[in-house]
C-alpha cells in the first residue's frame, strides 16, 4: 500500500505520462492499481474536515461533530483559515499546513472554493476527497464545467473522489462518520450504497425502529469519479459486510457494473432498487442528478446476468436486507407454514406458490408427532394450523416438529391476536427453535397492531425477521432461495462456443454495405451473414427481373415464396409485398406483378432492389430471435413467439449477449409461452430445442464478434422436430 509522505503528491512516484511507451504503460498500471484500492477510504488513520466551522448550524460543524461523536480513533484535523481551534481540536489554515497527511479530506466549503481546496489537498498528498458541496453537474451548464474541473484535479493528483453533492460516508466498524447525517447507524452487516442522499438520512433514521444494523453507508452524490461499481467491489472485500444494498437511478458504466456486481454476488448478495422504471420516473431521474436512465429491460437483463437481486420497492429492499443479514440460505424451495388461523394460512400458501416456492410435504413421522399433541380439529398437514386457542407451548412443539423435518427447507410462523395468544412467549419459542436449526431460515408474520408489536420487536432484536403480513416474509424467503440457486451458475459459468463459424465472410458483407453506405443489409446479404455463423436459413436468392425469378424458382423447386426486397419496407406483409405458396412458373410471373403493383401503390417512390425468391418451407413453430443494443449494457438478444403477432403477443425474453451462457439461453426459452409450443402442444411432436438454443447462441456470438450490428431480427424462425430454418432476416449496421 502506498502512503505518500507529507508534501509528496500521489502521482509523484508514477513515471511521466508523456514519456516513452513502456513508461506510459507502467504509469497506467501503477495508476490503476493505486486508484482501485478503497480500503483506507473507510479505514483512514487521519481525516481532515475542510470547511469545519464553529457555527453549529453549518454542515462543516456537523461533519466534525459526527467524526468526534462516532468514536473515530484516528487523528482529526479541522481546516479553516479563520479559526485556531474548533471542537477542542487545533484548527489548520489549509491542507498544506497539516501536521501529517490524512488519507481522507471531507470538503464542505462553498462551491467556488472547492477546486482550490481540492488542488491544495492533491498537492499535500491526500488520497481521497469526500465533497459534500452541491452546485455541480446537477445544476447543469456552469456546474457541469466545475465538476469536470474538479475531476481533472483529482485525476492529476491521483486522488479519488466521492460525490460531489453527497451526504458523505460512514463505517460503523472503523468507526467513522464522515457525513452530515443527523445520526450514526447501529453496527451491523449491511452496506447501503445510495445515489440519493435523502434516502441515506431517511433510512438511517428509520433503521432504529427496525433493529437493522449497518456496516457502511455511502452517499454517491453525482458520481463524478467513484460510482456504485467501485463501492460494490469494496463492500465485497469488506469482511464486516454480509449484504450489499444499492439504491441507484442509473449506472455510470454498464460493463464495469456487471463485472463488479457479478464478482461480488459470488461472495455475498447484492440487492438493488433501481428507480426510474416508468417513463415519468425516468424523466424525474434525469432531472434529479442529471442521470440518464437506461431502458429498464436492459437493467433487468444486466441484474440477472450479474446475479443481482432486484427489489421492487424500498420496503422490499430492506425486507430482503433483513433476511439476508440474519438468515442462512435454504437448501431448497420447500416452505413450512405454522399458523393459529386458517385464512392467513391460505394467503401464505398462495404467496408460496406465486413466488415459485413449494409447500413442503411432511414426513410421516412429523405428521404423527403433530397429531400426538395438537387438538383433533387442527390441520397437521402444511400449513399447520395450531388453532386460535394455541398458547406458546403448542407453538413450540409444532415448530420443533416442522423445522426438524428433512423435507422442510424454511419456515414461516404466523400468529394472530386471539384472547389466549402469547406473542412474546411464542416469539421466544421461535427464537429457541431457530437456534436449534441454524441451517434453515425462519421468518415470522405477527399479524395485528400494538398487541403483536412486542413479540415482533422481540424477534427482530434476536435476528429473526418479523413482518406484519405473510407475503413480504415469503418474498424474502424467495430472495434467499433465488440467490442460493443462482450462485452455483455464477461460480461455474459456462461459455458459448460454436464451430462452423466464418467471420471473414461476414466482414466481406459488412464492408460492401459500408462502402455503399447502406445501414440495412439486403436480405440476401443478411442470409449470408446468418449462414456464416451456422444459422440455417431457407434457400433465398434475389431476382432483379421477372425472368430471373422464374429461373431461380425452377432451380429451387416449387412451391416458392416471393418477397419484395426494399431497404425501406419494414413490414412487407402489411403492404402486400409477400406471396406464399407459388406453385409454378406462371404463378411466379403473376405473383411478380402483384407484389410490384402492391408495393408501388403504397410507396410509389421507394427503392426496390427486386424480389427475393425463397424456397417455401413446411410450417413449423414460428419464433423470433432478435438483437437490440442498449446504451449502457450493449447488445441484448431476444427470443419468443414470432410471426405477424409478435408485437401483439409480446411473448419475448431478453438477455445480454455479453457473457451469455448456455444456461441463460435455456432459461430464456423456458420463460416464454413459445416453450409450451416447442415442447409439443396438443399432440404435436416436440421441436428441436437444441437447434433453437443454438440459433440464439449463434446470433449472440455474431454480434459480440461484430458489435457494429445494432439490430437484427430473424422473424420468423421455423422450428421443426429436427432443425430450424430462418426465413426472414433483417440486419442493421451502425457505428
Ligand atoms: N478552506 C477552509 N475553510 C473555508 C474555505 C477554504 N478555502 N473557504 C471557506 N471556508 C470556511 C468558511 O469560512 C466557513 O467557516 P466559518 O463558519 O468559520 O466562517 C466554512 O468553510 C463554510 O463556509 P460557508 O461560506 O459558511 O458555507 P456554508 O457552510 O454555508 O455552506 C456548503 C457550504 C458546502 C454546506 C454549501 O455550499 C452546500 O453545498 N450546501 C448543500 C450541501 C448538500 O445539500 N449536499 C448534497 C446532499 S445530498
């Protein structure tokens, strides 16, 4: 680890960036190694507060007080040219005058002074700046220029920057409170990284009533330099953090986010709430921190690929946090429910099924054991109903029998306030039972108000998540199971590999199109590209004249299909540009006239290259395989039901092509309703799923090899009992 001496800047030891090649490469290497390390940002030996003030109403005063109050054991240096002492500590006029070089400077000076202070910090050898000052990118124009200047100063000195426009950072294990929040969290295992400063302070305050403890709070602010990926990576390294929570409005760098989150998810759960999913939400997000919200679909695909658990709401984010921070991962999806009333038991059963979990089927011995002590009217099958007159002892025995069953992976215990219910004693019995089965997660739903609160609170304080209603508890158990199930795939990722691929042929086609400045490939070119990557296409040839069409059809054999070939016509069927089942030469001539007549009546001025003659393929399951490119995460591959109803049915699943695995392709096929058809619907023979998966994979590899392909549609692809045929292929090439 490199600690600069006093007066030595962070970059002084790096070779000149404008030196010879090898020196530049070395400079780059040193800079990268140095810049990625964030441990001493959270575990500093000394911290300066620049803009510290005696005035208790000022933020600079709050930050210094917070650092003192939290029990920070390192050296603390207030910096303010007007004061000799603040908060009982000697005060220094500027960073250059400090008695030692702190690793971190928290800056709370007015915006015009920030650049100057940052420059002084860089010269003094400070490594990290936490800039709380607002008035940067989020204000646009001049603010954006200020932010660029601040970042340039940081880069020049090899400093890393948190913010600007943030609340600050906290670490309960150091302990350090380099923020102006009004309180300091209870120590715990959850790291919360937030793009909204307001959420940091609100969640902090709220956490006291929920009993949640935190390892870290990070307010990202404008993310001029350090962003969510850096802090996820750092929290993954942090031994005190067991769960990583993020609230984000956008990601600064898509591929880097995926890399950091995927690597972190192999070690601990990463749970993300991404706002701006609705169109108006996205607009609010862009005006909030100047963030440009990407398409939600791409975010979902990226999170899935990275193993990130996506929360649907703030409440769910923290429900999941609580359960991951306290409970073990379940071995499987089988849930047992113990309740003192029938209705809630049914609601819980519905929730189990809706979330894709299973109601456990008990062992014979468990059922016999339950029968022994439960009243005759009780239900001894899952959900176990111990009845409204159950006291804690009946609960205790029922929970012990159920959780001890080898067919149970997790348990939900529910109780409603009847006259004899003992909420606290029942809670205590659950704590004991859970302690005897440390490998099985348990959650509780103590339904009611003040009567049940003490029991619920008792559980939370002892590390058992307690909800008011069953559904959030079941969703939390689903989160545990999903993470556990997905982790294996993250740990052993398979890679897509295909033989029979000819990139040179694709390069030739793309070059020809580029030379003629044609962004949309001709159908015959698109078919050539597909064939070069081993995608089976229906035989297709372009005819410039009617006579040529007849000759090609004769060669191919009848019946054939005629399709107009024009770069501007997207939906050929809609304009009468397609004639199918053409049985002979005379019919080809007639179809030629019909297609040309239809197209020219719709688009009199359109460019028509001719008419494609395609071998008429026998009918199969109509599928679509396509590609789109997202600004943040790159290419996504789509799969679903194809044909003319594709937009209407919207039965399509998406995945990122980057790092796509065979397992993910199987998942995306199974997610669609098309899968039901492919398996053989109503006595039809099952389709060749391997060939379907191969087509998806080959398309993904094609666009990874040729990223200039911005869009691709194969619609329809016919799937047969043996093999597939791509009928209509459209490829668009961009920058
Ligand atoms: N070096 C050291 N101290 C300096 C300084 C410098 N170059 N320039 C000014 N100071 C001192 C001031 O003298 C003052 O101390 P004093 O009270 O002893 O006079 C202190 O720094 C603060 O400066 P002041 O002008 O009083 O500003 P302020 O405290 O009213 O506001 C900010 C400063 C940073 C809090 C304010 O500009 C701001 O950005 N507020 C919004 C913060 C925010 O919401 N962040 C985002 C959260 S999501």
